[in-house]
C-alpha cells in the first residue's frame, strides 16, 4: 500500500475521524433546536476531545486530524466556559484560519514558504543536496503554501457568510464538514505533489538533469 493510500485509509476513513465530525455536529444540532445552544456547544466540544481520548486509550495513537480538531475544540471550550457565550466557540475557527491564511501567504511573499519549513522540519536530515539544488525545489513549496493559504482563506469566508446568513446549526455543521474534509485532502495532496512535480519536470528536462 502506498503512503498516500495508507494516509487516506488511516485518517479520512477512520472511525475516529467520522465520529469526531458527525457526533459533535449531531449533538449541537439537536440541542440548538431545543434552545440549548450553550449546552450544545460545550457538549459538542467535549465529544470532539473525547473521541481523541478514547482512541488514544485504545490504540495509544492519535489520529492527526482528530487531534488537531480536539486541540481547537479544547481552546474553544475553555473560552466558551469562561465567557458563557457559545459564539466564542463558533467564531474561534475564523480567527484561527485567518492567522493561518496570513502565515502561509505571507511566508511566500516575505520569506521562505511555510510548507518548506514544515517539510524540512518533518523530514529527518532534510532533503538530499541534489534535491535542494533543483531549480524547482522552492517552486513546489510556493505552490503548496499558496494552496494552504487559499484553503484557510476560503474557510474564513465560508464561515463569515454562513454566520451572517444561516442558522447556527447550519453554520456549525457545514463549516465543520468543509474543514474536516478539505484539510486532510489537501494534506494528502501535499505529501504526493512534490514527488510527482519533480519527476514530471525531470522527464520534461526542466530541472537541468534530463
């Protein structure tokens, strides 16, 4: 099984991933329908964190996407519990995605692409010198960093529009589903794209080493 297929199976198709999205949305929708929006917000956040906790107790591993969602839910839970305002939980992803969009897009304009920094950090020993000297080495990370910035910006815009035009249950359900599907898909693409891009350019003779 290829690394890409394995990542899809373990993250997009895992029980933790499905429960971490569907259960909190269902809980929030039902309780919001009965006028208990604050309770629905708190319980939905707790569900997101609990799914990760149960997965860790069972397998001693954490699904990466469920883990990210749990961290964001925990931050939103703390703020909501102190403020007693469910809007804190609902609006916090907008702020977080806005920061991400600025970081990814800003890194392309003002410095080293953020995806390049993350890739070099995650790959032990970095990339071979022959790869780093390729003219298209930086191009890959620019493309991917812009892609992540655009995705984060699209999530911001979607949530702002829904927050202004739709019931909170629709806002929560649609924004959760969009972020929980688009983010892992782009992450899988980010692992696959560099190798494909460099192999393609080598075949076309664009990297100086036909």
